[in-house]
C-alpha cells in the first residue's frame, strides 16, 4: 500500500486499485473492487461462506454425474 | 448449499401457489440479470413467477442522444475518447465507436484513473472520458475530477452520463402499465448508497425491496424473502448481502459524489426524462464538463428503427417479443444496447436461450 493505492490479489491475480473511496482500508483487508476502486471492506466470515459455496459448485461440476445421451 | 436452495425453492413454490396469480419481480442490476441466466435460475422457478430485467445495465439505459454525442466527438481530430469497453459497440446513426476506430482515437479504459492518465500522457489532445454507470462508478469519476482540478490538467474532460437508480425505480412505479410486485435491489449500488436508500420505495409504493448478492443461492434466497413478504401482505426493506452492504453505505464515496456532482433532470432510454435522475458536474468543475467545453445541448434521440430496448428496460416486454431479436439483432451485429452489453437483457436471452419453464 502507498498513499491512495494498493495492490489487490484475487485468487492469484494481482493488480493496482485506488483506495480513495475506502480510506480505512489496511494492509491485509479483504476489499470489494469496482472499476479500479476499492469500494467496500468485505466481511471475512461472509466471504468465506461464498468461497465455500464456489468450491462446492466447482466440486459438483467436476463429479461425473452429468446426464449424457 | 443445495439444502439452502431447496428450502428457498419450496418457500417460493408454496407462496406462489397460495398467491394464485402471476408475480412479477424486477431485478435492477445487470449483474443479477446475467447471474440469473448463467445459473439457470429461471428453470427452477414456478411458471407463474416472472423475473423482469429492469433498467440496471448502465450502457442499456443510456439515451440514444448521448450515444450520438459520443460518436460526434469521436470525429474530432483533437480528441481522444476514453471509454469503458461495453460502450464501444453501441450503434448510432450507422456507426459505433468500434467502426469509427479506424479514423478516431478511441481507447478502452478499465477505470477513470486510466482515462486521466491518458490526458497526462497526451498533452496535445483533449481526453473525453465517457462516464456512464450508476452510483457504483460515479464516485470513481468524481475522484478523477478532483485530481484533474488539483493538478490543473487542462486537456481532460468528462461527458457525464451517470444515473441514479432510485429515481428510475420511482418512475417505473409511477407508470400506469407497470406490473412490478417487488424489487430485487442491486448489490453494488447498495454498497455505495446503502440499502436504506430504497426505504422510500417501500414507504411510498408499498413494494418489497430486497438487496441480494450475486451467487445463485443468494439470488434465490433474496427471491424467497420477497415471497415471504408478499404472502403475508407485507412490504419491507431488507438486505441479504451483509458481507458488503450496510444501511448507510460508503460515506467517503457519497461525499465525493456530492462534492463534484449535483442531481439533474436527464434522459433514459425507454423511461424518457426523469426528474433529478442524472449526475451533472457542479459549476466548480465546469471546466471539466465535456457538455460545456464542446457546447453540446443534451437532447433525446430516437432509437434505431424497430428497436424495442426501451420497452425491455421497463419490463414491458421480454426480448424475444421484439421482432429484431435474434434476426437482424444479434450480439455479433447488435441493433440496440441491450444486445451489445454483456449485462444487457437481450444479450443474456440470446446467449442462454429460452429455458424450459416449469408448468405454472
């Protein structure tokens, strides 16, 4: 982090985002980024639930249960 | 997760049957529209529940007059047009920014900051930033307006097409033909304005307003909450997206919007002119206002011939009811903006098709 910008990491992809709209952001915080600007802190517990759901969906999609024919 | 979906689905089924009529719920967010289609949510909902895609896609709601203005500015040799990617394929008068690109200087930017940087890097040209979007992107524009002022960057200006969601919802409900029973409110707009901002819709119009996240389960649970209210005759304000949405929203973002912009009457595709529904730069920022710099008068313009995007945006018709849909209007060769934008209702219908619906 420096002045009004920070490096953000989304599942391994990294890029710069502005923190002007989220002055309270600290190093290590989870943030929501829209059009290059961090606009909100993300509640870790809630985010963890979403990631768990995404992992479940991905797991489900990888199981050989598709109807073919 | 499946148990959460099943539970919500059962509640929706039971409530829909008990209500015994068609229920129309409008989502006012392009990202919701896309998620609903991509996840096949319509296919597990009862046939008597209709999901309407409202004016939630920023490119789609932009009036044709604004599009024509951009295309005129693109003809100027002394300008660089800086735009978010969604805008470049929107047609107007037989052209789009994409087809003008051979002669015009059009740059796609991922943020307003990139547009301002273009101005710093190209002092010999005027960079016109095509600022569209709702309250989610307006603060990003305001930040660069302040930066441009602080650095006295003279070759940067903003063509503000920013719009406000709540006035559009009010305009829809004031329309006599509206069939809207409830709103699934936008997630990221709510991050900025706070879910409390939708309170006036609940109070003045008695429609449930529920803010939802973008995952399939969050959308279905949002719909279930709406049915919980409808079936007991209540209309309430509720946020189902607590991870990022608070009642009051992002104060810093609201402050910077207020510092740079003021609400003004403005034109929307399909909805016409709506009082205090758009954001114009304040007089202090007049030198960065592209409308003033190029002496442009905002005026509405006719949609492309036969295009019914306006009615789609108001939830009056579904995309396949438009005669152009899938015929002369496709994502490869779009006639109207709802087919251009990845968040547009027509593009979603075209890409994901007419899903089989369960019996009513």
